[in-house]
């Protein structure tokens, strides 16, 4: 579940693509690798990470995300032009601090709230499906699958998701929350695996960038999980104007 900021300007490639219906034309930026940090920037970097962690905690408190089930925030290089992402298997949030540093404070708040909405989406899914079906959905993108060969099974943080179920309780599929959760499940099944695509070595770079841009525009930007996360982040910024 990535946060890709296509307003971000450190780019070496701008790609224009057209959706399958032929109507949507948009450009996407694929960012160039950022320069590594000098030694003198090391302390600054630590301070920046501490600052991001405190902003993260503040936003979690404002949206009442219980501390017991708050995903751990870690810093890592995301690649694929992404500022951050929620790893829905591990139940952790990652941000690329070098990338974040170049964004405005408001955009950083937007990105964090956006990822926290993904957290809520996956909380809802496990609360409605129960841990067993949720595992199948995460591993095979099918909650009723009978195979368990997918490697993703090993990566799912069962302890974290069991805690979520225990702390937040079940969601009834016929309730309004249940109807919304079903939309999350359907959208997840169509969600592209952009990191996996970015790491492919069997195709040339140009081809990879073309497929990537197509996936970002047609299957990522308009996926309900992304639309819902952007909407929640926009409402958050409006509600807490003085951030
Ligand atoms: Zn997202």
C-alpha cells in the first residue's frame, strides 16, 4: 500500500499514458535515486526521524488509533518513486526519510494520514473475515482459496492481526461498516503489486517503466483503497487546519 506522490519533482523520466478506455491521460514521475547523506547530515537526519515519529504519534492520537494496535513506524528506502507505505503483511509502516525531507509539512501529514487509512482498511478486513480467511486473502488475494503454497503466508504477522481482532472486535457483514469493508476486500483483489513489479529483472528498464506507469495510472490511482485513503487524508487536513 504505497504513497506515491506524483507532484514530486526529482524525476528523470516523465511518462504519459492513456487508459484502456482511451480517456484518461496523465503523467507519472519516476524519481531518480536520491544522493546519500553526508556525515554532517547524520545528526540532522536523526532529529528529522524523531520529528516524523512524533507527528505520527500525534496523528494516531487524533484519529483514536489504539496504542496496542498502532503499527510500528520504520524508515527504509521504498524505491519505485514512493514516499512510504503500509506493509499489510507485516503490519508495519515504512517511510523513506530522504524522500519525506523534500516534501512540505502538509504533504507529510497527508502521507501519514493516507497510510493510516490503509491500516484501518486492513483492520476492518480482519475484523470481518476472521484471521483464517484474512490470511488467505492476504496470501492469495482470495479469502476462500484452498491452496496454501503462497510464500506470503509466512510473512503475515498473525500476532498483530489477532490483537487487532481482539482489541477492536468483529464487524458484521450486513452492517454499514461491513458493506464498506466488502468494498475494501474487492479493491484489494485488484490492487497491483508495484514493489514486486519494480524489482523484476526479466524485462528491460524501458518496458518496466511503461508497465509500471500503466499499473500506477489504471490500477493504483483509481483503486478504491487509494481513493478512500486520499479522501481520509483530505478530511484530516481540513479538520486540523492548524497543523
Ligand atoms: Zn496508498
